[in-house]
C-alpha cells in the first residue's frame, strides 16, 4: 500500500487543523474572560488580608507558607491526571466507558491525598515553620482531597472541550468565596480566618466542578478497583505528576525558602506580589485543558507539523497577552501593591521581576504541553534541573543580600530574579528539545511585541508622572492595555491569530 497523501486527505487534514485552532481559540477566549473575573475577585482578598487589623503581612505570610506545601502535595496526588487523563481517554476511546477510565485515577488520587492529609495533620510543623498555628489552621489539610479531585474533574471536562466549568470553579466561585469568607471571619474567628476562608473556597470550587462532571460522564459501568492496574497507572503517570508538581513548584519554592530565612511580614509582602504576578500565569493554564486533547489526537495520527503549529500559535497568544498585562500591572506597580496595603508597596521590585518571569516562561509551558506526551522522562529531567537551579539561585541570592546587609525585601527581590532566570533558561531548553523531536521549528517570538510595548511604556510613564495614583490605576491601566493590544492587532496578528477573538461554528 502507498503512504502517499492524497489531495483529499490533505484537505481533510488542513480542515482538521483549522478546527483545532478554532477549538484552542474558543477555550482560550472563554478562559481569558475568566482571567478578568479572577482578577476582580482576587484583589478584594488581598485587600482584606493586607489591610484588616486581624490579619496583615505576618498573618498572610504564615498562611502562604502552609498554602505552598498543601498545593504542591495536591499536584503530586493528582498522579499526573491533570494532563495524562487526556491521553488515556484518547487511547481507550470506544473501548472502555470513559467514567471507568476516570474512576481508576480518582481512586488512586483519593488514597494518596487522604494519606498526605493525615501525615500533615500529625506533623503540622512542616506547614507552619514558625510554630504559630491553631487547631483550626491544621484543618487546612482537609483541602487536599477536594483540591486533588477538582483537578481531575476539570481535566475530564476539558477533554470534551468543556472549559466553562473551569471558569466558574477557578475564576468565580473559588476566589470570591475566599474573599467573602475572609471578610466574614474577621468578626468570627480572626486568628484563623484565612485558613477557614481557604478551606471553604476549595470545597465550593470542588462542588462547582463535580456537578457538570457528573452530568457529563455519569457513574462507572461494571467497574471495580484493580490494584495491579492502579500500580501500573501510578508508575506510568509518575513522570507527568512530577513534571506538573515541579512546574507548579517553581512558583512556590521561593516562598518556601523565604519562609525559613525571612520574617513572616516579608513572606506576606512577597506572597501578595506573587498573587498579583500570577494573574497573567492563569492565561497559560487557560489553554492547557484544550491544548492537551488536541495534541494527543494529533500524536495518535503522527501529525507533528500540526502539533508544532498549535504550540507556536498558543505560545504567541500567551506571550502577547502576558506581556501586555505585565506592562499594565508593572508600570504602576507601586499603586497596584498599595491597594493591598501601605506596607506592601515595598514589594514593587519583586512584582516587576515576577511579572517578567511569567512572560519568559510562556515558551516552556506550551513546549511542555507536548513534551509530557512525546518525551516525558527527558522533560522531567529538565524540569528537575530547572527547580534545582532556581532553588540554588534563590538561596544564594537571599544569603548574598543578608551578607551585604540588605533587608528582607531585597532578599525577596533576589528570589524573584532567580525565578525569572531559571524559567527563561527552561524555555530555551524545552523549545529546542521539542523542535528536535517534532522536526519542526518552535518559536513564539515576534518583533511586533517590541513595537507594541513602546507606546504602552510611554503612556504608562506619562500617567504615572502627571496623574494622581487613583487616576493612574483606573485610567492608566486601561490606556496601557488599549495601546498595546491595538498595535498587536494591527502589526502582529494574522488570520489564524484573530480566531482568538472570533466566534466559530463548532467542529
């Protein structure tokens, strides 16, 4: 039989590629809307946690230290199902009931998450290095099972290109619940108010994810636990689980080290800066749920050219969006941090480096979206090297600042620089690795990004110099974003790029 591609096959392939880009655009567009909702909801929480007399920087720092380990553990407990589930559903499509495939991963995740929760309950000093906590604070471990299951349920929904539940769960219910509960707990249980608010937000988000998941997949049919199969699944999923945890951990190892080397107030200020800087990071995760199923289907058909095209396309969308948001939040950074509280303005330097880190990390994230399927072990090695490098640079930077006599806020800025450098190197290495495997160039950089940044910087500088702070924020940020994206639309966006903002008929 001939392996030649007929004109009809080529036309079908091109049509499918257009449908894939349309699906990616739809998912990204939905989650882009969710990003702005999350932004609107996250600011009240930071405002309450930073300004309320019951909380403040020190309480926020203790909360952040515990949060780091809980969320990192949750990522490990998903056993790679956040991205590996798409591949398993794709491989068993038409052979096994989808609910049965998901149930295997869910049981494994339940066992690991409850075991981890029990461990941290009996060894709370790992969550609270300073030793200051209440019995209610220890209950934060109850968030582990709910958080782990939420990731799996949302991943299963994303496989069928249903991303709206992700927006509801992650961008509306979770951030607004934690903001409202943090405000209410000021008068009920101020000493543990942040912990209670966090637990409530995680379970509210879990319920919001479970309802559409159950409607979509129903209950397993003829399923029973298979210990041997689950051990095999755990071993097979381990590289993806570790890569997920490490990718997430690069955004938290700095807080972890600061928690041991810096006072709680400095950790709280750095955490607030990181929360603002992590808002653009949600744009990357906006495309991940849809990008995974698209890549796994093309891998099944060995269409490497389509994968490279989709990675570059999504990579540019993310880079362009994050760069604009970084400029809008970074130029008036003092005012943005001042919204949280006057003491937090000192974290402006750390905020600038953290925003830059999210921009340079975009290439690594989209490259990893494909590498976890085509080179999971090699990708894991690079991820481990990245976080080891970051930890070394962070530790070295903090100790150097201490030796030179600089205060803890300079130490926090050094941690942000370490993150930026390590993520930038990871982007270079992972894009080269994926390019060699696919035999296609991987590059999401376009020079029009520079041209778009010029008027944005000028407008930001003028508004900061000549307008009062409230006007620089309320008028300056929209002006910066407007000028930036106008140039991007005119000079950088082609027909495929503009699909991001155009509604298309479902494939």
